C-alpha cells in the first residue's frame, strides 16, 4: 500500500522506508519547537500561518532534537537563515567554480549587481573580523601552481566601445567613517585602506625574495601610466571628484633615490614654490655621520652643473659649519673657467664673514686663477679692510719685499719692493714703497 501511495504522489518509496517512521513532511500553524523529537533530518514543515520568509522550514537538527529554520523563496529572492553557531558549507572536488552567481542587468540606471556579504556587530569583537575572506591553500609538498595563485581575484572587463562615462577599477577599497568616528594612535588604533602582513615564514625567504606588489602589462612612455624610463607611476590623489594627478617615484636602487635616464628630460629634480609660499630648505643634508660627497655631478658632458635662478634670493648657496675644510672646492681641470660669473646687477661674489680666506684659489690654473671678463663696470670693488687690500708671498720674483735691482728708481727714490703684472703681453712692475717716516 505504501509503495502505491508513494507512486501516486511521485515520492520514492525507499526514501520513506529509510526514514524509519520519522516525519519527512509536516504542516501546521505553529513551527515545531526546537528540540522536538521525531522529525527526519532535512524534513520540511509548511507553516500555514506564515508569510514571506516565514512559510517553509527545514529541519537542520537531528531526529532526536529538531531545529527548523526558515527557507523562503518570494518574488525571486531566496533567504536562508543560519542559526547561532551554524555554518553553511559548500564542498567541491576538482571543480573550477563550485559556486557561480550570475546576475545579468538589463535595466539602465541600475546600481549594485554584486554578491553582498554583510557582517554587522554592535559589540566589541575579538582579534580579527572580515567581511569577505578568500583563502588559497597548498597542502603537502606538491601543492603549487605553474602560473599565478592569489587569495582573492578581482577582474574587470570593459565593453568594446568608447567609455563615455564612469570610472573603472577592478578593485575598490572604501573606508566609511561613522559620524563621530575618531581614530587615535595613542591607544594603538590604526586605520587605512590596505593592511599587509607577512606571517609563517620560518626561513625568511619572503623577506629576501618577496615584492610589495607587481605591476605588469604596462608599456613605458611619455604620458603613460609608467613613465619613459620607468621612473614614475601616474596616480591620482585628493578629495573624491577633485583628484590631482601625481607621480610616485620608483628608485633604481634600494635605500636611496636613484634615477637613471635613457631619454632627454628637462629637469631631473624640479622644486617649485608657488607665490607667497616659503621653502625653508630646498635640500638638506645633515646628521652626525659623514658625507663623502654631498652632491656629486659626474658625467661626460654637463652644460650647467648647478643653475640658481630666482626673482628674489637671500643666499644662492649658503655654506656654514663648525670646521668646514672647503666651502666650495673645485679641483678638476676646468677647460675654461672654474667659476664663471656673468653680468650682475649686484655682486658676483660677496665675502662678508670672518674666515681664514674669503676665496682661496689653489692648484695649477691653466690660464688664470681668477678671470674677470670684459664689459664689467668695475672689476673688483673693496670695502674698508681692517689690515690691507692685498697680501702676497715674498718670492723675490713675482713679489718682493726689498729693493728690486731689476727696476729703475723713480726720481732717484729707491723702491722698497714690487709687484709683477702683465699688461697686454708685456711684463710690468708696480713699485712699492715703505711708509714715510715723517
């Protein structure tokens, strides 16, 4: 008789026999109380007094202690309530995609379209909490990939057309602050867009061979996301809707700012100050350590090593220190000039502080230690010195501190020394005399 009834209802008789007299299908105005015995695992209860989201229940407990939870299908929306401590598990074997959610949007102006995982709490949770977690695990000693493995994959494909509107990013990270939310570092609280942590590396391999990130598929070029010589990455920063384009610098070497160029550029490190703003120090090198070379310019050809141009300037180069050996030391073989000062409205070089030498020119200059080009209104202007205008070494040939027998005396008055100069191409001498006794 049971088999005939099952056949008429479209049920499988063997399943009812296996239920061992446990209730598989039931209905009523009141959902069975959790813990009631006699219901088969997976048994269905139809709630006659229910409504949307409250019309059908399934037993997720045991035959000795039922646990009916609502299963609702209303207007195309399905809801499954998971009780406290329960887990919804989908297990696949050799499946490329055990779970597939496809949502085809055909109505213009729709928003969303995503699979939503929503975690909500009104209490202080424990050591970690996540809205979504992707976990890829290789087990044993053979687990690996031949290509790329990732915990979470974010891909975006655009239409085969010109995108007239919108912004398109495979990954969006949005930090939503509550109206009175305050993040204080004093108590160890931190906030940001991305948190990265490395763990489980017992031999330090990741520290030695890992990368913060890999950006591939980019072609370097002028105006590209990746610059011509792969020196910068183009980014946007600022308030939403008013972002500014900026460039993140990529150093060629670790622990320093190293740039290498194969193409011509206008400026390697430009520093610009807008009107009415002040930069106290453009470039500062300081510390208790030692700089072998503060700034080194070494190239096959340099048009201008250092160019300083400004409408108003206090000090173009200010050198100060406790015991500086050389303020500016030029030791290479300059073909034309070690220092070339063009026409100035003020002073080419001003020396106004106390020191052993205001300007010390050493080495075997090819042509002249100091060359003053033609066209100057006044070649050298002196203030009021405390001792003397010039001081020369007494070598008896170029400068002498005694009577020079090679010179003719003036009006029978013997000279007391001389300075050799060259006028045009002829050697001339400036006679020197002792201070008059009375």
